[in-house]
């Protein structure tokens, strides 16, 4: 094992009216084998105790009044000052080695720009958790790979080098709350940068976004909106061509 110091990992969590779930997430970050350099919670116009909970756990609290995950996530990334910017959602439940795995992954491969993980829907019936999680995230990664020409990012468990964010921050959508910010960021990073899927970065996550017809339709609409927005800049065949000629 290299004696070189591990990169500093900032963890960004965009949150709105999610005090209960955030409490569990921050408690888990407090038990990490390698502690985060900092935890940045972006309070996205909450009316509950989200900001108070974040402050009580020692997180750096940032207010982003423009409602929408794209604006909140980008605000957090802008202010994070670690070598690596990791991302969780408020309902993410990382295990105790989550930060350490990210730090060691980035240390081991200096050419890696970003890493992304998987999840397990902890609030489904035990017999349904693995198959539903696998089907949902498997489809997400497979279909978005075709659209992007490379591996995508999943906002509930991901990380990127700070210099990668600084290089693309002006190209991500911040003002449209109906854009999938993680997919949009993957588009901005492009086929010229390396994103790796790492199944060891699996976190628990709520299945609430899949419950109800309106929620599922909204997520589908957001996906197509994000694809159309980015395909205007570079359609998938151009992206695949750029990757294959590297």
C-alpha cells in the first residue's frame, strides 16, 4: 500500500425538506474509516429543520434559494475545496468505508476523472430489494451509456476530481429544475474524460422516487429533457465517434 497521503474528499449533499433522512446520512458519514475533509449540505429552500440538522452534525451549510437539484448540487460543488468532490443524496446510506473507497480509488488511478456506484432500495420488501434495484440501476447505466458513449454518473453515490468539475462547471445546466443533474454532468464531462463504475460504492437509497405513476412519469420526462438538451450540442453518434477515435 502506498504511503502517499490520500486525497481530501469533500462530500456534497443537496437537500430540501429532508431533515429525517439527512440525519441518518450524516450519522453514517460520522462513522467513516476515513473522515471526509468536509461535508457540504446545500439547503435548497427547506421549510423543515434540514439546515439545523446539518449544522448540528458539523456540516458546512450553504443556502441555495433557487429550487432544483441542478442549482443546489452545482452550488455545493462550487464551494467544495477538497481534492475530490463526492456526492450523496439526503436519503443515501453509505457504509463505513464509502469515503475511504473513493479516496483510494482516486489515489490508485491518477487518470480517473470520476467514479460512480450502485444502490439498494432499503425501504422495499426484502425479497424485492435486490431484483428491483438491479433492474432499475442496470437499465439506467446501460441505456445512458448508449446515449453518452461512456459511463454515466449516479447522484446518490458518485465522486469526481475537483479539477474535472472546474473544467466543466460552465457547461452544466443550473437553471432548469427538470434536468437530471447527474446525467447532465456526465454529458458535460464527455467521452474525453474517464468515468468508472465501481460496484463497491453501493449505498442504501429510498425507493420513494419510483412510487406512484406521477413520480415515474416525471423521472422519465426529466431523462428525455436532459437527453434532448445535450444531444443538441453533440448527438450520440458524434459522441461515440469521439470516443472510438481516442
